[in-house]
C-alpha cells in the first residue's frame, strides 16, 4: 500500500495545516497519512477506498463496532423527540433513564450517576466532587490526590495534573497543586523474583506517600485498573486489595479511572468487578456511547452524594452545558443494554484468552518480552532481544508504519503496542487481526534489520 503525502490531495493538505492533529506533528503525519471516510463494524475505509481492520475500536471507544444499528436508531429517535434539555432549569427524561440504567450495573453502592461529555470531564468532576465532599463533611484539609507515573487521565488541567505522562503535560505546566505520583508495579519488576512480590511493594508505596504527606491532607487515590498509556500495565488482584485496605485505613477515596476498562472490556462490566475490588468512585467515557456521541459518566457511592443533597449543605458546584445530553444518554442506554443482552462482557473474557494465546505466539520472533492485559485489552512489550530485554523503540516506530500499510490500526508506542477491538469481534475476527499483526511485525523487523 502506498503511503506519503502524495496520497493526500492539495486541498486536504491545505486544510490539515489549518488544524491540529492529536499528538502528531504535521510532517510526521504526512509521511504516513490516514484520512478516513467511513466505518462499519470492525473496519474503516479511507478517502481512497482502502480498508483497515480496527484493532483498537477507534481508541477503545467503538464498543459495539462502528455504526451499530441499535445505537444509531436510539440516536435518531431521540433527535426527533428532544435534542437538548435546559441544564439551568431541569433535565431530560432520557437522562434520568440513563441514570437508572447505569446505576443498575455499577458495583457496590456506586449508584449516584452524573453524565458528562467524555472521560476527561468525568475525571475532572470526580476530583472536584472528592474535594467538595471532604469540605462538606468537615474535613476541608483533604485535597491531595495520588496517582501513578505513566497513568493517563485526560487532557483537561485537573486530569492532566493527575496524569503521569510527562511529555503530554510539561508544555502546559505549572498545573494545579496537590497532585502526587508513585510508580506502577512494572517499574520495580526487575528488582523482585516474582510479579506478586513486586505488586505488594508497589501497592505499599501509596501508604508511604499518604503517611509522609499527612493523611489529613490526602483526598484520594486515582488510577486505571489496567493502564494503557504505560503499556497495558496489569497489576495483580492483591495489589488492588492492598490499595483498598490502605485507603480505608487513612480515610482516602479510591477512584478507578475506567474510561478504557469500563463497559465490558476486561470480562466484566467494570474492571472493578474483574478484580473484585470496589472503589469509591468510577470515571468512565469512551465506549459508553460506542463512539457515536461524546459521553462519559462519573459514578460515586450513594452516601457520598447525600451530603450534597441536605438542606443545610451546598450542592455540587460543577456543571457543563452538554452534561446529561439527551442524545448521548440515549446512545449510552442502547450500548449498555446491548452489552447485557448479548453478554458481551463475558464474551470479552472468553475471547480475550484466545487473543492472548495468539499474541503469545509472537514470541517466536525473539522480540516480545511480555503479553499483558485483561479480556479484550491486551498489550505486547517489544525488546531488542529476550536476553537483555533492552527496549526496541525503532521496532515500534517501524511497526506503526507497516501496520498501516497492511491495513491495520494498532495503538503503537515505541516500546509496546496494544489491541482492544470492538466487543462484537468473533473468533474469526481475532484470527484475522492477529494474522495482520504477525505480518506487520515481520515487515517491521525486516525494516529495522535492513
């Protein structure tokens, strides 16, 4: 498949110079361009009519694949009925139905639900909700948050401050204060004889920070159960059990960022259920609307929300014009109901084992250190060789190009790549996707080895 700026018309090249691409420099994009025109199911088509297998559901968003008829019909019907509700005066009936539908599938007592326009908004709201919650319960000094290096929580200022991805935030610093970091378990893995010991050590770092910062100043711990940006980092169940105990001990809220892991991807509706650890709050987005509408949701324990609803207390001082949007909520209801009816969460767990087994076969190329993940969220770490386990960024850079040339969309970082296809994928789709990955890795190796 030909690549390069020659594929792009003069008009599109001009228009591209009039906008910004997410995390891509224009010149880099022109070397390997992609302008999509349509999508259906598991595939995209570009403006030249070339087809691409979507191995990451857009960006872990198209839960039911692209153009799912149930979601499209729900959006159409809602547009005909009510496309916007007056947020300063009330809400919409469909928004309340959304609250009912979501609260029925959340773990524990996390049945207070507020809809937002996406994952970053949900995280931003959770951080503010936590701080105001402690103010309203006579603990105003608790304002700090602890998160992890390599974690990613969004592009708005609060979410960015909680993120541990330096290059994505250093250009905008200084940011908000009160955000602290610890390292994820993989940072210590070469220092321990087994993964379980490594996770125990990493989990206890949270307690060390809480104690040394003064527990009366720490409001919450926020982290992704499976961290995509760090290379699909997948802690043990015990890691989260230890973390839950630490948070309980010091009156600290445990917040799960399930923007990627939520809505069936890890084999349960939420990764909290996959790990059998219930947080105090969950932030979600991406797959909640199957990529059709900007949509997210913040979910909190019911007793936390009650302190905002008492007559002598302030309400939650936060809102967005498009929060609780009727059309987005209609799409979200349709997505959740489809996941439940087709048991797509359970199916993701089953197919995830097949996917992991196929990815393990890539080790025969001698450049794969580890395959990680849960359900239909898997990551593959690339190394120069499995003796030294030295990172191999040149291979990742080559793979990004060869995958696109082979009609495959992957999430590629220089030292790892990830897959997270739509939950509607079947066994044949898993095999087709993995065949394309294998071919693209072989081509990338040929490129870097000359």
